[in-house]
């Protein structure tokens, strides 16, 4: 495990004796950015657990001001439970109340439910499942006289999702679509289909007060970047942010983190730059 920071020494009642020197340095460094490069089996989850517990139990940071992010529900649930158990031993069961540990997309849903009207949705917006998405694409293809058997709706949706995760719109999205090769047709045919479907698909979702999975990130970033008061509110709310598997972040997630740390730079990211299991979502380790 490599920790990139200047050491900060603070007495602790939390038992850190089972952590090695680098892990303790990571736990005790609370202010400013922190990068932890850690491979499998290096104790990164244990380090993250102790770092969050240290912030809450020792630094007396309200649990609601701490945000932990991971890429799977299983990982976020496990981390939150570990933190809760550790904190309860030092500061009691109630000390962890309000702690938010979630996936990126769950966090985005939380933010969008609260501030949806600011970007033209109601808080009751629906989140479409893949079958609903494909149904909408088929309707659009039929409307513009394109054979859905020739242009697989699921593949079109995959490429639209790639564009959203890279935060591409307009000409930038068109340039991206020009590089995509479809499974059955030539580059130019597929690019034309994607450029025709993408804006119509987004318009249909907005009319339905609906979002797809990739919209959650895209719209959350749009919300934060377009409304300074919302950005300041959420950045102040989440004063300390920790991100696991940082190598899997895509451009949209990076922009989300950038906005959430706009009033502070208290972000700790943990990752292994030798691997990325979500490269298909646009991540670039």
C-alpha cells in the first residue's frame, strides 16, 4: 500500500495497533486530498473502515458529514456495517447515525430526488429498466424508418450510455458515434442511426419524467455544475469523502466528485491502477 500525503500526527483512542505504518498514516490524515494505491489483500477495506471511524469517533465529525462511495451494493453495505460496528465500540451505537455509504448511482438518486425540479423533473421521476429503454428505442427506430432488426436496440443503448458516461453531447457525441462500428453495418450507417436516436431518446425520457441508469450520473453532474447553491449545499453536507476502487471511475463520476469537493478538498481515494473491472463503462485507470 502506497500513501501519498504529508503525515499528520494526532493522538487517538481508536485502536490502530493492528494497522501498519502506512495504514495509520492514511487514517490520521484527515484534511486535504489523499491517494491510497492498494492492491488486493493489502488491507484497504480495513484502512477505510478505520479512517471513517476515526473521523467520527475521534475527530467528532458528525456522521452525516461523511460520505463513502463504492461501485457495488455489496461493497458499500459491507463497509457501512464494518464502520458501524467499529464506531459503536468507541463512541456508542448512535454515533454512526446519518452516515452515508452507497454506490455512486444510489447517491445520485438521493440528490436528484431532493433537487429534481432544478433540472426540470419532479421528485417522483421513474428509473427505467432495460426492457422499457429498448421499447422506447424500438418506437423511435420505427418512427424514423430504421429497421430495429438491423440496429439492435440494446447495442444502441450501450453506445448512448458510453456517450453519457463520457459526458458527451452535441458535436462531441456525434464525433464519438462516428468512431463506433456496429455489429452488422458500416461505420457511417451506424453513426447516423445513433445520432438520430440519441436526442429523440432523451426527449422521450424527459417527457415521461423518467431517467435511465446512465442519466442518474449525467443529470446529477448537470445539477451540481449548473446550480452553485445546490453544489455548495451538498459539498458542505458531505465534508469528508472516501471513494473505493477509484480506478473504476469514469469521466462523469470524476466530475461528480470534483463538484462535491468544491468547498473543500477532503477527499480520499483508494485504488489499484493495475486493474479496472468497469472499463466498459468508460473508466480509465
